[in-house]
C-alpha cells in the first residue's frame, strides 16, 4: 500500500499551494485513494477519497475543500452532488463524461487506468468533469491522452516501470507530460512526489 506525500504548486509560477498526504492500494474490486490536503503553513485544506472499479470507472468520489463538499460516481455518465459550507443547499449535476478530475494526483492515475493506453497508439479523447479549487466548482473539459513510452528504471527494490503520457487540452491546445509508475504520479505540472514509504502498486 503506497503511502507518501506530494507537493502542489502553481504550474505557471511555481507558487507553493500546499501538500497532499496520501495512501492508495488496488483491491478485489478496483483501486482506492485517500488523502488529506494541507496549506503551505500546514493547516488542513481538505481531503480526497476516490474509489475505482476494475475498469477504472469512479464508483465513489468524496472531496472536501474550504467547507465545500462533493460526492459523485459514474452514473449515466458522471453524477455528483455539491454542498455549500453551511450545508443548507445542495446542487446536483450530471454530464455525459467519462470520469472526474481535479488538482489531486489521484485523478491522473484514475484517467490513465480508465484509458489503458498502449505505447505509440493514437491519442484518445476523454471528457472529464473537473472540480476547481477552492470551491469545488464543476467544469466540463475535453483532453486527449497518449502513452508516449513505457520504460523500466532500476531501483533498490528492482525494476520500476514508468509510463510517460502526453496530455493535451483540446480547448487551448496546451500540452504537458505526466509520468506515472503503477498507482503513483512521479511528476506532472504542479505536482511533485516528495516522499514515498513503499513502492508503487502494480495493477494486474
């Protein structure tokens, strides 16, 4: 069960945004990721709890940030309920999308798991519902993902397979690289792996 810490920063000017302390593991029905997010000063800033089925679809998502809460799942596309900080109003949303995304590294692993790309295959288009910081406002986005290469790197615990993806925003054309090993993000825009207590899990 990988357990570790990511540092989060603005991908444009590298302003520190905080840290995400996580643990994740595959299970008999899929994969689960839980984390708590802290500010640069160490104060609590929210949490992420994401569970996928064995096909990579989100069967449960619960996020908290700045008093806001989102609960969602794959249902007629993706469906979610967003609740305001006082807890007096809840709004429901539904979009014909494939999955959810956001600033948490969990969503990069989840999207890669959902698409299951092979090296040199054509890029695959995916529609996602993104929840923005800090109020978890939903926004539908379209991306294309391509697996550029998969390489084995020697480590103290044996060979580690690292996948490099090229992710493109279809509305702006902006492209960036994402490096994933098993169920851990090694590097991505705004994300750096700072500490990992055990090797990444290998999906069957």
